[in-house]
């Protein structure tokens, strides 16, 4: 056993009332408990793993994170299956990615076994918070912030690793996938090779807000980012990776150091390979997508991410060119991927890839 054998537990005086499942949104309601663990070089690294009541933090205004943004996060989900079993989707992969993010931002790595144990124990304790209705889930947000009170620029000596939980409603209210309109961003960039585009860090989101706002004013829901150097090659959508179905084959941008390595992206790739559909992970120029459309070969476009699982794209705008994809309808392939992944998550399909971890 790891240090989690010494996990401290602070009991809440009073538990909150659970929200009405039909009113759940995203990330507004939090459960009774959270996990917290501190890092201090002098105290031997990560120590004091504790589960305690969800409550505000008290931090010095000089804490590193407020000034230099040294922070990372993850986002994953727990599901309640029809027989009451509670599972987490690919938690090991999310924790491994947290450590990849840590490495790039000079944050000390966490023991992956310990982090997984913490996650499982917290969800077990909060299992009554996992909503039952199909499509709903318990969103899990692990994150690490640098908390040393010091204004000099170097890696912080103190950190906090926390996990908070939020019951969330179904992404697709009526279970019907609805295609989104996407604006291909040709002015701002999200990330460059050698930077932190492959890292799940708050700053990437801060940097993306203005483009997102511009796109929304023009009537588009999300931005598709192009590469930061030539403004030519497709990277990803705001918080999703992107896939194209062209003439029966699947294409997605290759991980190149500036694209986030999505767990859903990886799950889609494994399924596509398993189904024997040709898959190309490569550099994709935006003009090739528009050309494929012109030739009538662009069959489907969809984003992948934990929140939506699969998000079909019905319209793409690049400069003054607008294309409608698959009649602005959800494509068969996107639907099959969605049904398969959610089927595994909700226990309706056999978990042949060993993706779900049973909590209780
Ligand atoms: C989290 C995230 C994704 C999707 O990753 P999943 O692991 O599939 O949820 C894609 N792009 C960015 C920028 C992200 O932060």
C-alpha cells in the first residue's frame, strides 16, 4: 500500500441536499467532500492526503499560482450503470496525463497509484452523488496549484493537489446529438510547438477566450485552431480533438506537441482500428478539408472530448468560405462511436478494452 494508508478523514457536520437530477447543468454544484494533499520539499514531498468537507481555501495573495499560473488540471467522469454499479472512465490514463502536464510545468509528479486510490475512495464516499439518469454523470476535476507565497520567478516549493466533484446533466438534453457550427480561427493562435499546447493548464484556456468570444459574436459555437506557425494545419477545437471522415477513411491531426492528447481521441482511435476502418494520424491542411468537401468526399466531421464524448460538426467557416457537412445532420459514423463509447460507460456494452474502473 501507498501512503494513502494514512489518509485522513474529516467528517462533515451536515450533508448537503442533493439537487434535482433534471435541473443539473455543468460544473455548478459540488459534492460534500473533496480530496486535498500538500507538497513541501522540507516535509518530504507529497504528504497529508486528506478527504474533508468541500470548503473555500485560504491562501496567501502572494501564492505563486495567482501570479505565474503554475497549475495543471484534469477532467474525467464517473457513471452510474443500470444495475447501480459505479465506474470511472479510463482514470489511469487521465492521471498519467496529469503527470505529463506536471513535468512540463516543473510541478512535482504525483504517485499515480496513490492518486488513483484517492480518486476511487473519494467517489466511493460520494457515490450517492453520482446521478442515475442516462447521460448524466459525476464530473471529476483533479488539479494542482502552486501555493508558495513568493513573487520570484522559479518553480514553487509548495503545491496543493485537490480533487473536487460535480454532478452534471446530460450534454445532449434529449439524447439527440446536435451538430455544432465551428469557426476556423485565422488570426489568434492557441499554441505552438515547444510550448504548452499539449499540457492541460489553465493558461491555455485564458488564451483562448477572446477568439471564442469573437466566434460566438459571429454565430459560431466554437473555434477550430490552426497551427501557430503557418496558420495552415488543423490542430483542435477549444476543448476537443477533431476527426474527419473522407471517402470512407478517418483522419485526425497527429500529436505534434501543441495538441492536447485527448483520452476520448485515444478511445476513438482504438475503436476505429478495431473496426478495421483505415485511420490516418497526420498533418492536415485546412485547405485540403475544403477541397475534399468541394469534391464531395468530406462525409463527416466531429470533435471528441470527455464532456460531449462525440460532437458532430455541421458547419465550418474558414475566412469567407462556409461549408455545410452532411446536411448539418449527425453522421452515422459519429453516432456509432457515440453509442459505443457511452454504451461502455453506462454498462450496456461489454467493456472489451478494459476502459472502465469499477468503484462499487
Ligand atoms: C481536455 C482537452 C481535450 C479533450 O481531452 P479528453 O481527455 O478527451 O477529455 C481536448 N483539447 C483540450 C485543449 C483539452 O483541454
